[in-house]
């Protein structure tokens, strides 16, 4: 472990606040934060959290960074993000291993997370030549009207533990190419990954004399997070996490009339149609339900299966579950690692208890699991629960590998079940019927931000705008035109004629000109 940390530039003592640039690390004086590996419950390393003074010092550097960065042409900014993408590619394996050690996700998913960052960097590089504004025909003679986009300022990014680095990149690379500086507060459960990422950026920022463009503050949500949400110098707070966190942050940022971009919880369903290809349905369901040990915002938590296929589907699902290997997530043959901590294990056990007490039948798994040699890790068996349609706990996001199975008769019924969740993030339908697929995608179909046909709920590509409706918060990040959230729009009108023409043909002649006829 020590060797891995050293490879990534993490020395024995690491401060909790940094402004982009090797010399920019601040000697933070806050309390110690210990990063514990969920794999074996052992501490990996300790960092010091940022104090109020550290925060101020970082903000000062971020302001300096922003003032320089915003005047660099966007295509040049794009090239620097491209360099960061290359540096991530070079460190892909070690960074993936650190993510696995700190978050517990299997190494293949750790690699996928870094690949996602590299992909976003590529996207941002291309985007840097496409931050287009529209030109509109003016109603007045000798007038030109168009819109242009300017950077917002310093963007605050608050991220969750389950994607300790990729969530930051969805925001940071796009915001940076737009000309913003970034202040990142990672989850207190995964500070080492954030420091390692900052260490990869540092030499690139130094080379271009761009200290202060990417900045990091380590600290709790209550301390550093709330300082950020109250800080008027951060015109946009992009926050990823639970709905409870989003409700609080959304209100605090709105109270100062700031902008927030919220990427919150999900309670996602896969509908398995009467005509579904069952092999495909099983693959989609299992990957979506147990990928990242059920700790993705897009994890499938509900399988809504046509009654004619339920029996065969459940029997095959149990069979596939019995072949899932649970264990050390660095072992390439393991398909499911641990949950993040003891609280997550307790939340899973409580949810299963509530399911049992309200008519749910645990068809598979759902127990704590002890792995030899990793006795203090947080391992569980994934659970399949046959659920009545009105099971209350099924309508909550339990961040664990529990999947509830309910049956349906008509597609309209399945869609109503899908849309009954208070969150609206991801959804999927497995079908060979064109009509069913189009119904699912129609205005009266799924109400989620992500709708997949013949795929699972997890594993979005970076090229689309990612996010969800209702309690998921309404934010959109990463691809498509999500960049607009990180910029301010300016509508420009240039009058190149000799007269002051008024819109809507208004006559307002106050006799300012010797010749009163010109309007
Ligand atoms: P969390 O809500 O516990 O914490 C998320 C982040 O918010 C952390 O950095 C935390 O320190 C910070 N925070 C908490 N309270 C805060 C406050 N009052 N002010 C400012 N910051 C505060 O979430 P988590 O357990 O790290 O992550 C799991 C949750 O994140 C799940 O609900 C999951 O669905 C959601 N998630 C959503 C997306 C998405 O894109 N929609 C992606 C990943 C995770």
C-alpha cells in the first residue's frame, strides 16, 4: 500500500487543502481525517482537514487562477485538459487500485472510473472549439444581435464516495474548458483519491503557470461543505450525493440566489417485458443490481417483471446470484466487493428486516458475509426480495445490493410502478416489441432522466447529459449541452446605424436630436 501511495505522490503526511501547483500545497492545521479501507477495515492513511483559514487561502489562489484562466482562449484551455487526460492514462492502473482500496469497488470498475475521466477529458478538448452561441436576426435595421457565453467564476464541486474521482471530472473538465476555476470538496470517505488526482494535475498546472485553476479542500460536509454553500464567491455549487444532502444544499445556495447543480439519489427500475430476451434481461439486471455492490446512483433497485416470465426469470436470477464471487476487490475473479462502511451494512440489514415485516420474501442472500483474512471488511450477500407492490421500503434508496422483484400485467401498470419512485434518475425496458419501446420512451412513458431499451440502468456513456428528475435534483452533467450550466449567457446587441432604434417600434422622441425625424 505504501508503495502505491508513493507512486501516486502521496507522502507520509498530506495536507488537506491544495491550490493547483506543486508548491501550492498548504500546510493545513485542521483535524486529522483517517481514510479507512472497506476491504479490511484498516486505516490506509490520515490527512489533515482544511481549517477556515486554509479555506480562505485556497479561495484566494482560486481567484488568481480564475482571473488568468478565463482570458486564455477556450481551445488552448482544451489542450491543457487534453494533457491532463494523457496524464491520467499514464497513471490509470495505480489510480484505479487506489480507488479500489478506498471505495471497495472491484478493480475492473476502478479502471472504468479512470477511463471515464479520460473520456471526459477527450470530450472537453473537442468541446473547447464548440462553445457556440446563437446569432438572432434583429427586428431593428442596422442592428446585430447574438449571444455569447462567458465563464461563471469559481465552481464548487462536492462529490460522493461511490465515484471518488469521476464525478469530479464530469464537472471539473467541462467547467474548466468553459474558463472556470474549480474548488473540489471530495467525500470524507475517499480523500486519498482526491489528493492523488490533484498530484497528477500539479505538474501540468505548474508547467503552464496556472496555479489555482484546480483546487482541493478536504473536510466534512458540515464544516467545509457548508462553508462552500454559503460562499457567494462560488456562483455555482455542483453537488453529488443523497437527496437529503441535496435538499439542504439546494436551499442554502438558493437563499443566496446562487446556482446549484444537483445530482442526487435514484430508485431505478428495469421492466422485463413479456417478450423480453431473458438472457439479455438477466445480464442487464445482475450488472445493474450488484455492480459497485449496489452503490451506484443508477443501481437497479426494482425489477418489474411481466407475470408470464416471473417464475422462470426468478429461478434463473437466483442461479446467477449463486455464482457471484464476493471478496477482495483487487482479485480479478471477484464480482462484488464490500460496502463502504459498517453504517451501510446496518442500513442494508434494517431495510431487509422492514421488507420481511411488510410482506417481502427474501428469495436469496441478504446476510453479512465474513471473508477469510478480511474479517473486518464490510461484506454482504446481495439480496433478491419478492415484494408486494406497496412495500414501503422498496420506495426508498437503500445504498446496497438489494433488488426487489414485483410483477405486472399491462405495460401502463409497469410504467406507473416505475414512475412511482420519488426519484427519477435511470430506467430500462427489456423488450423486442417496437410498440412497447416507443410507449416507454413517449411523453407518458418513463419519467426518468435516463431511459434505456434493452440495456441496464447503470453504465451511462459520457457523451450524453447525465442526471435525473424529481428528487434526483434535475441537474445534467458531462456530455451534450451540459456545459451551459457552467457559463453565463450574454445577449449582445450592436447598433451600427446612426439612430437609436427602439424595439417593439416604440416612439419616444424627447427632442434630443436637432432632426426629430430620426428614430
Ligand atoms: P452524501 O450525501 O452522504 O455525501 C455526498 C457529499 O456531500 C460528501 O462530499 C459530503 O461530505 C457532502 N455533504 C454532506 N452534507 C453536506 C452539507 N450539509 N453541505 C455540504 N456538503 C455536504 O452521499 P454519499 O453517501 O457520499 O453518496 C451516495 C449518494 O450519492 C447516493 O444517494 C447516490 O444515489 C448519490 N449519487 C448520485 C449521483 C448522481 O449523479 N445522481 C452520483 C453518485 C452518487
